[in-house]
């Protein structure tokens, strides 16, 4: 899976209660999430190898236990959508859909997706409980993603 896709998955990590240096999912974090949330985001990804920061903007939509949509508007339009049973990524009009190996009956379980574990070193969110407004994602290759979400 491409690095861009892991950015979308990493955003899910925040909504799924991942905090600290490792991936951690706790049932209490899901209980603290609102039933629905939507808004805008600005994300800045710093590429460690070339010391460049790429800024993206877009919208998000969340329905607890049903849907998470992360729509990047600039610089490259794309959409990541996750449901309890699958996730899809659409870039340049091409959609790739993957089934989840286990039945995801709550949004916290989506962080068990293999591709997330392969690339993400750690995720921190502020606040750590409930729906975040700031997120920092550290990747195993040294890249860093800072996300600000406004509801």
C-alpha cells in the first residue's frame, strides 16, 4: 500500500484511541467518541529523507460504528472511506477496495488493519479521549504527520 494511503489509515488511528508510542485500542476510547462528527482538516507531512513538508486540506465525516470518510481536496483530490466491513481509497478516479479480515462492529477495531501496523510507529492525539482536534503520527521511516481537525 502506498504511503499516502497510510496517512488516511493513520488518521483513523486517532479516532480509534491510539496514543503514545505504540498502537493501542481500548474499548473505553470508543465509548468516548461522539455519535457523529464532521469538519475540516489541515495536515502537514514532513518527509524525513528530503526535509520537505507537504500540506494537504480537506474534510472528514465520522458516524460511530458505521463510517469514516477522509476527503483530501488539495493538493491531490482523494477519498478514504471505511465501513465496518471494508475500506476504499479513491485517487484520480480509481478506487481500490479491501475487505477487512474481521467483522468491524465498532470503529476502534479498524486499527487492526495490517497496513497500519506496517508503517506507523506511533500516534498521539489531543485530547487523548473523545474526538481529537490535533494529531501527530510518527512513521517508522522517520516521516511525521501533523493533523489539525476543526468540527
